[in-house]
């Protein structure tokens, strides 16, 4: 029987949203795993492709970017989130 239209399943957060990482047991920064905000979860590289060429991306740790050599673009990562738009991307240098 319910009271007031709600059921207590023992998993309630009391009306609050769960803290970041609480659902998957991961870190508070999405896509960064335990390594911290400067790292990218390797699983992301298995999933994401360049939006222009649909080819695989490589991770440039020093610059904090996902690089598409086929498109000649580097997509920035901000707060652990890759910005996968052509407008946000940087053109790679020619030499």
C-alpha cells in the first residue's frame, strides 16, 4: 500500500538528484575514470568517431583533444566532455 502516491523502494534519494558518479560508481567527472580530469576513459575512444569522416579518433593527452587525422581536425575536451562539433574543432597544422 502506498501513502501519498509514492512507494519507498529503499533506494530513494529523498527528492535529491544522485551525486555525479553515484550511479556508476565512477568519478565525479564524466568520462575521466579514476585517472582525473586530464584523462579520457579509453572506452570513449572505442565509441566516438569523427562527425565529418566517421573515422576513429586518437587522444592527444598534452593538448587535451581528440584528433581526427582524416579530417585534419582536433576536437577539444572540456571538463571531461569531448566537444564533437566541427565549429568547436581546431584545424591541424600542416607541418
